[in-house]
């Protein structure tokens, strides 16, 4: 597992207030969804980092950010079973 920290993330990422609101809402909605509680294969930090990575790639759509996060949860669960 890797974490985006300090100089690794800050210099390349700068978002306007609207984008920050969308990213925060995406994270909040994923973490409050029952699928997150059931699948607990990723931490809240990992989900936040995934959403930030999607934003760094240019994604700004709330539903696509959430969908991507849920796919990450499902993909990690499948990988965990295969191991």
C-alpha cells in the first residue's frame, strides 16, 4: 500500500472551491454508503486518495467519482479473495 503524502501530492494538485466541494461530497457519500461498511476492504484514507487520483486525472463529475470509488472497493474485495 502506498500513501500520497506531503511533497508527493501538494505541488501538483490545486483545486478551486467548487472542485473541492465535489471531491468532499464524493468522499462523504461513499463513506456513508452501506457498501463501504459492508466491504471494508479499503480504508477511508485509501478511498480519499483514490478520489484525489481521479481528480488529478481530470475527473470532476460527482457520480463518476463515486462510481470509481465503489469499483475500487469491489476490485479490492475480489483481489483479497483471490489471495
